[in-house]
C-alpha cells in the first residue's frame, strides 16, 4: 500500500493489514527496511485504524461500496447533507437518513445493518491481526457469532477452536495466553484433549490407545507454551534427563486426571481394549453394529424371484454370458440382506449393477441409488439409467434444523438401496444412512477396497468386510474391454506391486492419440510444472480436440511445491483465463474452475464438488458458480470455502472420473508416495492418463504398500455379533480379506 508520511510525501508499507478500507486513517507499528529491488519500505508488524474524520475521507470511505445500500451517488448525497457528522448519524441516528430524497425506510434499514456488520467485522479483524487469521476466516467467525464474536473470543477462545472450522488449537491458545489463561488451567487441558481427538479424526481414527493419546496431547500442549507445571527449565531437543522425565510424568498426570474427568462426564469413552474415543464416535460405532444386526436378521420385503431364470434373463438382456463371480454377486445381493461387491476397474461391477437394477425394476421393487459425491452419483445414474442421488440428497438434509429428514423415526420408503463408491463413506455419514434404512430393506455396498479410504474418520468398507457380517464378492477377472485398456492393465499391475510395468515412457513430443497412458519423465520439479502446463493448455487440446478446462483434470499428491495444487493452479489459471476477466475484489476470474472445500448444507454443495464461475456482482460482492448443473450464489464471506480446481489433490478426486487425468509424481512427494494413492489417481482417468515426473517416485510409491493404519472400534463390535451367513457368502478369488 502507499501511504503519506506526515502529510509531506508517500511511502510503501508492507504487511498483513486485514479489514482496512478506503479513507481510513492507520497508525502503523514496525520498522524501516531497505528492499533490494523496491528500495526503502516500512514493514508493518501491527496497526490500529480509525474512521476518517474529514469530509473528504468520509466521502471516499462511503464511495468504496463497502456499505451495502450506498454507492457513489448516495455517498455524495449523504456527505453533502450531513458533512462531518455523517458517521454519527449512520451509527446512532440512522432514521435521519430518510431526510435525504430517495432514501426510504427500507434503504435506511439496509444501510444501518450493513454499517453495524462492517463495524463488528472490522473490530474482529483488528483484534485478530496478530494471530495470522485470514479475512475469510474472520468473516466466517462473524457469520457464526455475529456482533458477539469478539466477546466470545475474549471470554473462551477454546470454544471457538471447537466450533469454528479453521480456528485451531494453536490460534486459540495464543489468544488465551494473551488474555492471561494459565497454562495448566482445566479449560486449556480439556481443549488440548478434544483437539487431539479432532487431529486423530483427521487422520482417519475413531479411537486411539490411551497411553499414546496422552503422549500426543502432552506434545500438543507443550509445543504451544512452557510445560504444564510452569517450570522454566529448558532442555536441548530430544534430551532425556531425570528432570525431564519428571516433568513429562507430571504433565501426563495432569492430562490423565482431566481425561478421567472427561470420562466421568461422559464426554470421552474408555473401552475395555485400552482404546479411548469421544462419546460421539463411540455412539456412532455402537449404533452401526446395532443396525447391522437389525437389518441382517429382519425379513426381506423382496417379492419371490426365480434366481436362475433371472440370471438367464439378465444375460440375454446384456447380450453376453456373465462370469461365475458376477452371477454369485448378483445372487447374493438378491438373497442376502447385506452384501458387498468390491473389485478394481474393468472387473464387471458396472455390468452387475445394471443387471441387478433391471431385475429389481421388473419386479417393481422400490430402489434407491446413492453415492457419497455428486460426480459418483452422476456416474451411477449413467450406469443404471435411473436417477442416483448423493447420500445427503437421498436422506434429504435440512440445513435449517441441521438434520436429515429421513432418520430412525422417518425411514426411507425403499426395499433395496445400492451405494456406489462405498469406500468413501466415513463413520458419520454411514450412521446417518443406516439410521434411515427400514428393517425389510436390502443394502448393497459397491466399492474398490484397494483405493484410498474415506477422507473422514473411519474405515467403514474394510471394517465391514473384515467383520464377515456382510456377504462379499471380490471381483478379480478383467474382461475384454479392460484387457485392451492400458489404464486398467496398469491399475492391476500397481495393485500386484509390479513397479516395472510402465507403458509408454516417452518424451512429451512423442505422445500420439492412440495412447491411453503415457509416462513423461522430467529432470526437475520446475520442468514438471512446465510440461504439465504445456500438456493441459496446448498439446492435449490440439491432439484430442477437447475442452481443456472441463475435460482435463490435474491430480497431485500434495498442495505445496512446484508439483502441488497451489503452484499448478496459479500457472493453469494464467494459461486458461485472461487477466482481464479478474474479479476486482478477489483472486478468482470469470470462467475459473473451482472446488468446494467444505459442506455447505444451505447451498446444497459439498466438499469435493467442482464448479465454474460464470458471473459476479461487485455491488453485492457475490459470485455465481455452477455446481453439478445448478447455479449457486456465494457471498464474499463464503469465498474461503472454494479454491481453484485446475489441479486438485488425489484425495479430493475420490469418487470422480475425468476424461483425461494428468498426474505430477516427484520424489518431493515422498511423504505421500503410497501404492493406494497412485492406484486411486490412475483409476480416476476414464479415457487417458498421463504421469509427468520421476520414474524413481513411481517405483517408491508402488513399493510402499503400507498406508497409515486406521484405528477404530467398529470391527470388534461387529465381530461380536452372531453370524449366520453361509461360508460361500465370503467367496473370493483373492484368497484373503483386509483386516481391521
């Protein structure tokens, strides 16, 4: 920003100054530095702001469009009429605005409401300036707490960490220490315990061993301050002394005492197997076990079906004979209340689903088709020719009350429910689904057990398989169409651990239309980014005559670095969208491809949904995005919930397919190089897949079969149920099942 120095000259001030608006007076604290390129600058460490006091500043402030209801015309009218008293009138005598021709009761009310909102938001932003909290997050705080936001932050910052996504323990702890909350205060220890549970859920765990949990919580609490017993003693990193051991033991005792208190208060559950989990997760897993037993033993509502005749009819309808494992999967879905079909690409899952739906529709069975994401639901619709919905839409989530319309008291009026991409279902969503299933219904879960597990906590598909409470068919045979696909061949070679099978390792210039897959080797991360931009912006669109924005998807293991989402999105945005299409008040441009980052139940858009920005309104500071064929209006405060999506993480791509997939793969990605990650990325490509990277990184990933083990208590609960399934219900050519 440019600023005046005592009214005599201008200078450059650099730093994070959120919530500052045209016309305000700033008091900056910091230091002068000499920038090697731009010369003398003032680096801002903190600031305070004051509303403009003179008529010129007031006019600029109101003309900025910041206050909804006041544009340049009305700003001039108001300032001409009230002069230096303008802000006082708006703040305390807003009814007087009606003295100005053209301002009626409704506009005066709108101006007053916008003024109060802006004042409160500005207050929050200035209060949080030292905590590196983004403007978008400040706006989210205001949206949740309104004008009480600052008071709540000062009274109980740990509450905000629990209730507001994006405000973590670290930020809340800084605020708490600044307002004088002791390091060993029970509210801080409790917050640390609950935040450790939240961190573990982000890693996929629903439960954790008690002693390991205490150690993690102690590390969290000590990493953000001194030791809990307030000792000033310092130690070298990893130094273990008798004094250090005593301090650790003392800290863990303090945490253990508070953990026991939370167990007594039933906020946390202690399990007989030494695990602990939040009472909410304990309730979810216990409820799932109860529902599995309820559904399995209840009588089916399906009409009589002559299975042999149905199989013959379905094969005639498809025009070819089914494999034995496909017939077995169909038969078990029709005879067993709970069944699972799993297998890789090209193994016939689509054929089974199409045949099963045809048989059920012929018998007038009420069918519900669902998937965790919109794209997966769309794919299921294309497969079966009847409408599939996201699980949220199937259960009809009501954002006003924060609950699903279909639940235990109001169950789905269906006889047969099919859920595709079931590996993406986490514990919370699965419980909601099972709550809504009537006793008589059949449930078929379809998924690929070799892909990445759900983003949310839990290991649902693996736990269900390992429990042997569901009939299971593991499809292994690759059919003719799959045998001809280089993508499908490669996917199965990856699962088998064969890192030597890499078709078409070629320079970028040698790509020809016939290739389904190609590996383009590069020497550096910078070259990787350059080749990906070349592929996406010019080479692939010219070869295949496609829409580069909608038909090509870059999938990457990480967010940082030259091969990460952040850098690649910046490059591809500049390659695809002209700078003239920049939206003036944010970093997005008209035509940008974006991804939703969190569930927004009010707007009916969910984490992972892809959309396109097609319009904006600068006066209202809103943008309009098309998600899954529906148009959504996003306010300025909601823009932190979307990000550019020319490149997205592999995790975010689960449940989706794209015509062409481009994957950067570098040794820089070492921490994420796992077999199931690469397998998931490869199988997102419907027609073409291109890897750009280092063959060494590919070898490392394929050799790393071990993904992080998820700890849950669901499988033990399920295994404790009586099992009456026949042994052939677990038939599989794989020879073994994933263990919990």
